C-alpha cells in the first residue's frame, strides 16, 4: 500500500515538472522572439540613419551612400530570413512582404 502511494506521488511530481517545463517554454519563446525583433529593428534603424547621413553629406548615389544602402539591405535580409518581416524606420512599421528593393 505504501509503495503504491509513493509511486503515485512520483508520477504526480513528474507530471508537474513536465507541465512546468512546457509552460516555461511557451513563456520564454515569445519573449526571445520579441527581443530578437527589437534587435533587428535597432540595427535597421542604425543603418538607415547612417544611410541618410551619407546621402546628405555625399549625395544619394555616392559610394559612401551605396555602401550603407548595401549594409541596410543585408540587415533587412537577415531579419527577413529570421523573422519573416523587416522594419521600415521611415514608416515606423514592420513589413510582412519582402519588398524593400528600390526603397
């Protein structure tokens, strides 16, 4: 009888631990996803600011502006590949279409 109670207690403990693990996974994943998108947003905003600065300083088709335009597009591509979205700092919104070319 005592052995059966110990077994039930062990099973309950194992189920509780499993449920806690599953719950923590569902709480942690959205948080890390949001943190990653925020980092992508910050990197894109930084590159957009540098691009705008180079365009003002040297002109929109200068080699300096072209270098930052390539860096910006590479960052957008990286965010797109990871999160299937990209941040547009000028519009202050995420895009769900891969349509940054020619912007």
